[in-house]
């Protein structure tokens, strides 16, 4: 099977790494990729915001399966154009991807499907926002209605800061804001594969969105993750599929926009029960890095089954015992304007750590062969082990061998879970 992966982050590197280990995958291409992906797949230049260019590249390569990683191309309709050109493609149509592209649309789908979620107001003016603030009180949860690379949400007790974030969101072209009630309890990420009808869940993970230890600082695209969740209720996955993902997939099919790809359910296990925080329409980053580290079933076979409507015939997924932890190394000043172009040293030393490996995100190779930083989140360092403690130890040992001037990372990824301190209300 010849496979083309679209994207350039650590999520795509994790996908490529798993696909490279699939005996059914005989040829692997990625566009535009990064320095790490280039070691395992043939890279092709591509502007991910140009769906016709993606179709032209697919015609040149002739893949048996195209996998779309990031949300941007999905919302722009790259899957629609690839399918129209005859290519088997894993990912939702532009209409189905509105599940992530518009939080207001997602709320409407959940209301129709009876999915438990936070109470919310969709606001078009500052006056409406003030009314919502008065109703819900602090902490104030303010979300940009559209895509914001994981950084469109502010949760704060400071009403002035919440109002300013809302003002910035409204100032965008067609800007709208969703104001929600605050949800207590630990958060969970669960990916579910969908072929438009059948839903197949993966294993749950937890990610860390704030930039600093102790969940301090601004939101980011994600600073680390771990899987499995030793504190989670044993029936959690079955409960999420039955009450959240399957009803959502059924509702989208009923509306004439079947969802093919990954439904990423961001959840809170609150004192009042399970609630959906948000949906994404693709594999999440950095949770993909730890979930795929534990998947034993060959990935290409699974994703092709989803893309071709054959999930009902798929055998049960097989999982490795033990745990996986990923730690993100970010560039100086991230999540602000990151400092880029700095040489990354110690990658080979990090990869030499037993049961640890490095996935690239914002990297490129200089003409002299040096790997340099090109983005905000630069690397995801993965450690695996029989226990969460050992997986953490291996990940951080590898992190400590990497040198990126100004680079920073959290030191507490999965620590509370390792210490047994995560509590479900």
C-alpha cells in the first residue's frame, strides 16, 4: 500500500512512524513533512492551504491512501477535492469538519444528538458576552468560535482578561464567541475512528495545555500527554462511545454530512458526570504521540478500513501493555511569537535512550545538515515503559540530552497520575 500523509507536525511524524512499521505499507510519502519525517518518508513541498495543489501531488504520486493530519486543510475542503479526484482519503469533508471548525455548530449538533456538554451562549456582540458572564460567573470560559491552533480558549477569574479575549475574537472577520459554564474535574482526550457509521475507539489520553508547570500560564497547542489513565473509570471508553461519539456520528449522517476520520472528544469528568468540552476533527497533538506508541494493530490497515467504510469488519484493536509519556520541547517565547532558526543538538543522544524516541514538529534541515527549529512546538519526546513512572523517566532522560537555545518544557507531565493524585469528582 502506497500512503501519502499531509502535514508537518509531531502528530504527522507519529503517524508516519507507525505507518513505516506496518508491513502492508510499501511506500510512504509526506507533504510537506519536517526533518524527522524525512528520515522515514519521501518529502514533497506543499502549501497545506491549497487543496488543488494537494490533488495535483496525489495525481503525481498515485497513493492508495491519503491521510490528512491538520485541521486547517480539512476545514478548507481538501478531503472533498481528493475524494472527487478518486483518491481514498482518511479525514472528514469540509462540512463534517465544521465539528471542529465552528464551536457553535458543534454545540448545535450536540443539542440535537442529546450529548452532554457545558451550557453555553453563542455571542456576536460584547453586550451578549457580558450577559453570559453574568449568568455563568467566574471562572469565565471564552472560546473563539473558529480555528485557533489550540490557543483560542481563555479560562480565567479575571473578567477584564476574559472580556479582552472575547473582543479579539469578535474583531476577526466573521468573528463569534462561545461563552460556557466552567467544568470541574480532570480532562480526558479520546480519539474514535469513524467511517460515517461505525465507531471504533482508541485508548484515552490526557494532555497538558498550559505552558508552565502546575497548569500555569497561557494555553498552548499542548505541552505533553500520557496514556493510559490509571485513574479513569473502567467503563469510560464504552460510556463515551455510547453517549457522545456514536450519537454525534449518527446525527451528522442524519444531516447528510457523514463523518469519516477521527472524532477527537475532549471531555471533562465533572462532579455532575461526563461532559464534552470540545470536538476536534482529526488526531490531536500531542495525544497521538502516546496513543500510537501503544497501538499494536498495524495502522495503515485500520485507517484504510475507516476511509473505505469497512470498520464494521475490523478485528479488535490490539494494544501494548504499559504506558507512554510525551514531553513537548517548545521554542523560546512560545506560545507567543516563537524564536526560530536555532540549531538543535543532542537528537542522536536522545534517541539512544532505551525505550525513548524523538518526534519532530517545527524542524527543518539546513544545507549543512544541521537540524534547526522552525516553529513554536519543536519536538515531542516519547518514553514508553511497563509503568507510568518508568515511561516518564525515559522521556525526561531523553529530553535532558537535547540542547535548544531558549527551549523550554514542562517538568510535570503525568506526574500527578504517577503519584495517584488525580481525582474524579
